[in-house]
């Protein structure tokens, strides 16, 4: 049989490949990927993506197998499809000082306003920038085995307890004597907020995110699983028209961070993240602009703080204990310079994790939020936390922002830790405005003391915004301070063991209205603790007479 000259065979092969790719599907194995879990398949995967993009777009398929990879670079009009039994595995980074590994972090002149993880995108297992019409679909898996949590070259294995509270940035793996010295980085000049710094700045070749997208539009993520996703299992910054549906994420830090994004739909997802937030909306300055996160729906989702890996294996182990309790919640913030607007959260379940957290501390807005049909069990701190603070980590920010027009309806929570209760905290001269709480039933553990009941809570305007920072509150059910036009209707708060604190503390509250409000259980003598309260109106509310109540200046208990 006559054979073709090599250059002719190459030419015909190229023509065949281009024809086959046009609007069709290609397999990474056609480009040399082994899927054996030992051989690096990065080049083959990226070649398949490049070929599909050059042909006008298509589906890049991962058949069953384990694909060990460094950085996978997405392209417009391409869908990565992880078939049944397919896993993309993040390879371990090269040894210190050795070349290769993940793509280096790109420069960012705005990295003084947020940590290294929020400021860089290309040092990820899968990343894309300035793309359109991209998708990642399942039912396969992404396993971030070789990713960093943001504080060392590589994270501890799945399920290993983190050796520190999130935010302290101690390394995951200490030196043999249990000590660690962060390397000197004279090239890093921290700004007024301490960034960039040597503690979380990772060297070239180290990856810290499973998926990172920047300045993209028309994006779909659907039907796959992420295990052990690094600092962020998913980070999307400046992404518009984003759909995230039917994902299962079981990870060692944040599940998904939606940062400075517009027109976002998150649905039918289960996120387990014991050491950081589950589903988190942010509006950082990573893009160099204060871009609002808006037009977002989060619906039919489950968040939890079980031991990592035990949501996926079905055992749901509850061994995680640290300050503030396991995390795993739905949160807005803390990065919030751009603000949040026009957002709904509905039909979501919280289990063994912190509660809802709505935080505006960087001078932006947080407004027009509707939250409904929420259930919670075994909550280690505030079931609802609404905070206006003054960290002001944004260029030119000199005054606190605005938190207003928030509606929370149909929420039930059982076995809530005694520390905080519902916590709504503005600042003097900068109140939280127009909050409606309706059809609320919460069962608290109780156990508060007389000493806690007498406690004066500091303002903590610039502190990290989390309920645990405030310490044990002087009320067991609700604490509201610096609030205007608070409406509460159809609420029952129940304490399950004796508690010496008041059920509700109102401090510098104007125009509050309580109706059909009940407090039950072995509480102390006082239900209400009021100070600097005016315009209070009550109807069918326990221990308050119907009608308009006289203004209160010095603290009274009743």
C-alpha cells in the first residue's frame, strides 16, 4: 500500500480535524489526553479547547477517566463537558523553586483593596478572561487536590481539619518544629488595609481556585461536582448573564463567590463549606471599579458546614468546631465597595452552619433584597445578621454606605446557639432602614446569664463583620441598634432553656412596629429592653400595650 509523504498526511489530517470540529464535539483523548490520573493532560486539554474555538466553537468532552491538569484556559463559544466517571484533578504544584505548574497570577494594580485570592484569576485550575458564550457541564467532577487554600503551597487532604480560623492566614502545613516564618517579600508594599502581604501571596506555579472567570458574559455551569476547591471553588468577577444550576460543591473554603456580577441565576445547588462561606455575593475592587452586584436570584439551594467530603459521601459528619461555628452560609460581603442591589433568595435550607449574613462595610449600598421560605437547623450564631459598618475598604470611601429595603419572610430555625439571636446593627448617624421581618419562628437554645444581660455592646465600626465579633449579646432573641422603620409581624421566638436576658433589645430605634409577636419558654423576668426608642407601635405583642408607646430615652426593661 502506498503511503503518503509526511507533510501531505499532516495537511490532510489538519483539514479533517477542522472539518470534524465545525459545530461538533471533540474528545480530549483525541488530542492525547490519557485520563490515567498520573500523566499530565494539560497540553492535550488546552489543545482540544483551542481547536474547538478556532473551528467556531463546540463541545470539548472528557470521557470517563482521571485527567491530571495544571491551568486549563477556556475560550469563547466552548463547552467543557465532563462525562459520567470523568474527573479533572488539580495536579500538585512543583517543588519550591522549580518551573512549571499553574499559570502565574497576572498583575493587578488594585490588589491593595482585597486579598490575593480575590485579586488574581489565572492562577487557577480552570480560568477564562474576556470571554462570551461559555459553559461547563456535567455530570463529572472537578477535584482540586493540588490547590492551595490561600495560605500555603497546597492544602491539607480532604477532611483534614484546618489548623486556624479563616482570616488568620497561618499556613496549612507547618515546619517540623510546629513553627513557620513567612518569607520576606520586600517587593510587596502593603496599602492601608494590609494588602498585598506575604501571608497570602502565592508564588508562581501554585494554584488556588478550581474555577475563576473575569469579565465574561453568557456563562453556564451545570450538573457537575467540585470537591476540595481551594480558596474558591468558583470565583466569578465581572461576569454578566451567569447561570449556575444543579452543582454539588464540597470544599475547604468558599463554595462560590459571585463578585461584581449582574444578572445571575443560582439554583438547585448544594454547597458544603465548613471553613468558609457557601454561597457568597461580593463587590470587591478587583476590577479597579466599584461595580454593583445586582439582579441576582438564589433559589432551591442547600448550604451546610459538615466536615469536608462528608456531604458527598452521605455521612454528613459534624466534627468541625471553631470560633463562630462552622460556616457554610449564604452571605453578602464582606468585600462590598460596589454594593448589592435587587436580589432575591428563596426556598433555601441551612444545616449545621451559620445563618444569613447581609453585610455592607465598604461604603456601598445594600438595598432592595427579598428573602423568603428559609429553613435552618443547628445554627451556631445569628440566624439573621444585617450589618452596616465602616471598614471602608474602597478608594475614596469616607462615609458608611446605606442598608435599606430588606424583606425577610417565612423563616423557621431550630436549635439556634444562644450567643446572638437576630442581630441588626447600624452605626450612630447611619441607621439601617426599612427592614421587614414577617412569619418568623426561631427556637433558641437559651442559657444566658444576668451578667450577659447587663452587657453594653461596643460599636465595632471597623471590625470584621461577623456575629462572633460582637460576643454574647444582652438579648436572646433579637438585638436591633441604629435602625429606622423596622417592621416585625407574625414572629414567634422560643427559648428552650432558662435565659436571664431580655428577648429583645432595641437601642436607638425609630419608627419600629411590632404586631402578632410572641415570646415563649423559660425566659427571665424582662422581655423588652428599650433605650432611645421613639415611634414604637405595637399590636398583639407580648408585654407591650396596643398602640403608640411613649418615647424612651434611658434604658427600661419590661
